[in-house]
C-alpha cells in the first residue's frame, strides 16, 4: 500500500511541478516569444528538483517504485489538463461539457499531449524532460522499478529447462 502512495504522489506531483510554470506564466496572448523559452527551461528544472527531493527523501530504502519514471508518466498524463487550465485562465468560457470528453481522450493518448504542447509552446520542455528523467532513473534509482516485480513475474512466460528436440533425420541436439 505504501508503494501505491509513492506511485500516486509521483504521478500527481510530477505533473504539478512540470506544468505549474505553464499555468502561472501563460501569456494573455499566444504570440509571446518569451513564453516558450521560459517554460522550456523552468518546467524541466522544477521537475528535476521534485525528482531530486523524492530520491533524497527515499534514500536508504531499497526497491519500490521509481519516482523519476512515474513523475514522467504523470507529466504526460496530466499535461492536457494543465494546458487546458492555462487556456481557460487566459480565455474564460473556452470549455464546454463536450470538450471534457476530448480532454479525457487526450489524457490516455500521449501523442496528443505532445501535439497540444507543441501548439501551446511547451513542447521543448516536454521533450527535454522526457530525455532527462530516464537518465536520472538509471543514475539515481536503478534499484527501483517501473513495473512491479510481482506483475513482471506474471507477464513473463515460464521458461522450462532445456530439452532435447529431435531434428529431422533422427538426430537430437541440446537447446
């Protein structure tokens, strides 16, 4: 149960830390040239700060979920919601009830998150974070998992001991 709490916290807080500059610094118009420069650096840096704090908080513990990878997943899953929030704050009354169905669809289809962030101006930061966080996982959290070990055992086929398979012609070989 504790692992589920870490997963949920990493998902939500990773998304909040990454998309906060997008919501706070969202320009009143879409023609701001400094917006994409600012969010391209501040969003990944805040996400790295969160991941560093999570790794520091969990130091000494062995195993458990990877904060970096689940934070990255949270960035991709919460992205459409935070970008829509930024647009709604910029232009009130922009969302209708039918738009929320599309928003839910964008949440489960990551290419749409990239498309929406490219249209909004934060795609460089999203790509940078996507490249940096797996590296941080490999460096700082190599003993942590993304797929729970018990699920991984269920997903793998049981491999039996090598057997002798008859070859054509009656000869057999060791596999």
